[in-house]
């Protein structure tokens, strides 16, 4: 199933957190003075850095799309190869 | 008229077959009780059942037992390929669907007739303080579940690995029934029964039934011709 | 609706990458009994399923008289009787209940008369109230045949009706088929028991890997002709 | 439909020419593809700059930037899901094999986009709500939807021959289900920022947001053309196999 491939993709993304979005994080302007006010005041929340989260989100999106396109491309190639093979077999059969 | 007559005949035949073997009712009933037992281990704390868990236990049990019954009822039609004989009859296909649906629903309600009192006794729930609402939710929920279930079980009857695919297909599609059943029942089980909420859920269930039975009637004919 | 012939023109049926039937063309008239011969998996059952309207052809047309299956609908199904290899009987129900259920489902008049006629024809009058699960293969086969003939269909389709029958049952079945043919029905059957149908068959077709060919005329029994053709 | 006098008395052996044999693998129906690819790639390449330049949302800060991709993917996902539902209905009631190919492609893309939505959502929620997951209407209905289309794919893979009709029913029911799941979960509880987030977006955020939505819609069209083409070639491959049998 495609999903397994995506799950794998997610794990990869989690590991290399943020290659595509790293630049985004680096250019981060100084934080707004008031910071963020979470909806729920869960203790310890402020320490949670936003960067890896954003990076992971963008990384996953990019990776999922890329892997999906790659998988279609691979499947297209496989079908193409099979088609060429069959066409050859038909021609060979026709000449016989 | 002939539509209803055909449906009634198919349903009566199913119930006659079941009255001979009683296999579906016995197995799904026993399975339902086993389910309740398993849930009790997880959801009963210090002799008391967790808040709202009773409603969940009731509906999940119904859903699980329903899947078992659906699978078996259509296995039976497959055994001697009688499903093909039904489809070959000059009756409207939709009528045959309705007949199967009535048969499935009757068996499901029969199982519920024992499971519901059991839940009341074993989890100390007073389900029928508002009998009209409770019966309405039970009936509308079971109808919606059986309607979608009958369609998919019938279509899966000739498919490979149908035993595994039926629950996988059925549970996501019947999510509204489960939510509606559980939340509606939970609203009725509160110390002060929340009738406004229960009515909202009943409305949702009835709307679900209306839309999905219509869709099933449309879909059955084209989906059953190979 | 009614019809007096069934015509297959260039009927092809694919299952994914497998071609079950390939360009099958022939026609059978009322009062004829046609046999489909061929090895297992040659497409005989697929052809019967298509003739019964349960399966649609991928390409090609099947005409019942002048109507297609799509145009015929329930009225057409009312004129078709199919005895499948799986017999289409509810084993939990008794012989009589099976017949009665299908008679009612077909909306027939005189249900009681038809049911008792069918029980007599299948020689199961004394077992009428026994469940089908207690029947032998031969008894089931007889009952299933009568079930398929309950509504006196124009087109009678039989998938391996002689399989599992002893000699006397086979003789009885042959006589029954001859009677059905005499009423003006179109009988189309598949079989491996060529001797059993030798005397009643009007036309025979050989299916091989989805292709259909008429059995060549010639000397000898049906079996001899079939063997000659297959080996050729 | 009746064809009078279409009698074929003489049985023919029926030797059909393998008409598919002459067909060669070709790239004909993908002529628009490079253009689409260029546009979509351009849009996606520019998207990060737009998002970067968008102002910081006062309460959520940086993490709010997930929103652009998250909502874009979600909108595209629902478009894909409804495409699958409509195509499934056309296949069921109109018996067009082409509609089945579109439905299959759309179902796969729904699952793919759903994965993006379902992963980026929790990443945002962890920061904004303090939890990874909330059982609110939008999250739950997205999850249910994703499951339905996942089961569509499962059916396609393991259902065996003849499962096209069955999966079409799943696609149709899956799309009809959305309002009900939404309604029921909404009745149950709601914490997700409501729909009015979009109209009340600051003007400076609206630009990047619309840009991302458009980019995802373009991506959807792009992937659809690719995926449908794959399915078309598979059909052609099946034809070739059939021709080989003849």
C-alpha cells in the first residue's frame, strides 16, 4: 500500500527534521514581544520550540509529494517496460 | 405492491432458514456477551463502570455482533450460490435488497432484545427512563447500520478476503451511527436525562438512515451486475 | 416478453488480463437442445452466466429474439431458467419450501399446483418435507432442475446437469430434457457426459480457451466426433 | 435498444485481430503535463518566500505558519475526495470505465494529501492547543474520510476481480458521509478554529494563504493527470495481455 511508503517517509522526515524548512527557520525575525498565548495553559508548553514542528510539517508535506510522484513515476516505468516486453512477444508470435 | 411482497418473501425466507439453524442468532449473541465481558475488564473501575462507558459498550457490542451476523448471512447465500438465484428472479433488485435488509435488521434486533437488558442488568444502567427516545435511537441506529452493512456484505459476497474487508469497510462508513447511538444513549443515561441532546442525535440518525437507504437502493442494482 | 431464439454475436468476456471468452458467435432456436463441450476452464460456465444475464459481455451482443439483456430487464429474466453447478437451493429449507419460495418470488400463479407438479417430476413427493441438506446429490440435482423449470422458462441453461448422477437418474434427466425441448424451450447445456446426451442433442459447440466452434459433423458417436475435433 | 434482423446463423470461429498489438507506448495524452508541472513547481518554490514574508500571527507565532500548507492540503484533499465520489457515481450509474480510472486516481491522491493534513495538523496542535490530537469535528471527519479512502485502496488491492463496482460504492458513500461525520462530531464537541478563520485573516496573510491553496489545487490537477495516465496505460497493458492470448 502507498501508506506504508508514506509512513516510512514520515519517519525519514522526522529524522532529518526540516531540511526544506531550515532556511525558513533561520530567517526568523525577532519574536513578537507578547509571544504566543496558547489556548490551553498546559504547563511546560512555552518551552516547546516551534521551529522543529514547522520544519517537520513542511518536511512531511514536501516528502510525501515527492515520494508519491516518485512512486507514480516508477510505476509508469514498470508499466512501460512491461508493455514493451509484451509488444515484443506479440510481434515475435505474429512472425512465427 | 409486488415490491413489498417480494421484499417480504425474501425476508421471511431468511428468517425461516435462521429459525431452522439458529446459527446466526446464537453465535452473534454469544459473541456480543463475550464483547461485553472484555469491555468490562477495561471499563469497570472499583466495581463502578466509567462514566458514559455503558452507552459505548452497548453500541460497540451491537456493531461487532452485527458484522458477524452480516458476514454469516451472506456466506449462507453464497454456499449454494443462492444469491445468484435471487438476482436471477424477475423481481426488482431493490426489492431483494430491502428483503435482505429486513432479514438482517430483524436478527440484529433479536440480538439486541437480549443484549440491551443484559447491559441494563450488568452495568446497572436504567436505559428506559424515556422508552420512546431509547427505542427510537436503538431502532434508527440499527437500521442505518444494517442498511449500509447489507449493501456491503452483499457486494463483498463474491469477493476474495471478504471476512477481513467487511469490518474495514463498514466501520468508517457507519461512524455517524456509532457516534449518534453512543452519544444519544449517554444523554439518556445522565442522572438528569438530556432530552434536547437525545433528540438532536435521533434527528441525525434518522437523516443518516434516509440518505443512506436511498443511496443503497440506487447502488444495489448497478453494483450487483457484473 | 418472449423470444424464439438466442443469438450470440462476437461475444467476448475478459476478467482482468484473462480472456474467458473470445469472439463467440452462434445461435440456438426454440425447440433445440445445444450442448457446449470443452475442458474445464474453457469458458463454458462464463458463457452460461452471460446467457443468463447475470454477467455482462465485455464486447459483443447477446440477443433474445430482438432484445438485449439490458432492454429485457426483469421480464426477460422471467423467461430464463438457470441450473448452476452449485444448484441454487437453500439446504436448511425443505424441498417444498424451496420450490414454494422461488415460485412466489417469480410471482407465478397456481403456486400449489406448480410445486406439486415439480415434486412429482423430481420424484421427491415422499421427501417433500425433508430439508434439502439430507438429500443425496442425485436428489438435489433433480430438485434443482425442477426449481429452474418452475416458471416454464423459454431459455433453459444447465451447467453440468449430469455430474454425479447414477445411470437411472441420468436416463430420467435425459427424458426430462427431451420433454422440455418438446415444449419449445431453447435448451443450452454444458456437459462432460457426452454419451448421456448423444440421442437428444441438436447442435454441439466446442469451447477451447474461450473460442467457440461448432462440432464438425461426421460419423460415430458424439464422443468420437468430439475427440476427433479436439485432437485435430 | 433492439437490433432487428441481426441474426448470425453461421457460427464463426471468431478469430479477432489483436488490434492492440500495433499500439506502442506513447506519451500522447500527457502533452499538457510539462506546463502543469512547471506551474505547480514554480508555485511551490515561491510559496516558502510568501509564507516567510507573511506577518507573525499574534497568539501562535511561528507555528501558525503550518496553517498555510495544512489548510491548502486539506482543501485539495476534500476536492480530491469529492472528485472520487462523483467519478464513482458516474462509473456506477453510467458504466464508463474512464470514470473508474479517475475515481481510483482521486482516491489515492486523497489518501496522500490526507496524510499531509493529518501529520501537519497535530504538529500545529501540539503547540497551539498543547495536545497532539483533539476529537473535534474537523479532525475526526478528516480521519474518517482518510480511513474510508484507505479502505477504497485496500479493496482495489485485495478485493480481486470485480471489485471496481464495490470500491465505487465505497467512494460514493465516502463522499456522502462527510457532512454526516462533520455534523455528528460537531454535535459531539468542537475546539478546532472555526471556518471564519479564513475570511478574518489579516490581508497580509491572505495572499500567501490563497497562493498555497492554489498551489495545492494545481498539485492535485497535476497528480491527477499523472495518475490517470498511469491507470490508462495499465488498461492498455491489460489489453496487450489479452491480445497476447489471442
